[in-house]
């Protein structure tokens, strides 16, 4: 887990009123042909990117029913998906699952999560 610092942290705080942390591979970095949770449900998550780093195909979906015929296909060696609250709304905080086309399907998950501190200068 990394916490934003320096000018980047200040800009995020000023724009969004929260501090953030970055979680890399919070659940796993390798899966097989069995459906596996890649991201737990988290309403504090602002966005994430999943990158397929293997030579296999990876399928992801915010549903346990992910499969090769029901999911977002991430091609071998760099296929990716990015999800943010600004474009994808609530689905950003859902639990996400994945399944590989073969064993040892490696991946990198980078999640951006808001800390609980909130802005005090915004009228409700």
C-alpha cells in the first residue's frame, strides 16, 4: 500500500477533498481456470486498473459468473481494463472476479482508494 505524498497528494486533496492510497495486487497476482476474486467490494475505491501480464487470456467481470463467454476479455501480455467512478459509477466499488484461460495467469491490479478523511469546507 502506498499513500500519495508531496504535491500530488495536495492536488488530490484540494480537488476531491480526500487523501488516497494505492493498493497493488490487494488480493492476488496469479489465478487459474477457477473464478477468483480480484478485488473485494469497497465503496471507498475511486478507480482501478487490471493488467494481464501473462501469455494467457484473462476474463474479468464484477460478477462471480465470469467466464470465457461472459466477461471483459483482456488479451495476453498487456490487455487491460481501467474503471473509475467518474465514468463507471458504482461498479467501481463492486467486487471484481477473474478467470484465466489456463493455469498461472498472472496479472497486476492497481486500485486507488479514498482514505476516510473528508473535506470540511464544502457545504452539504
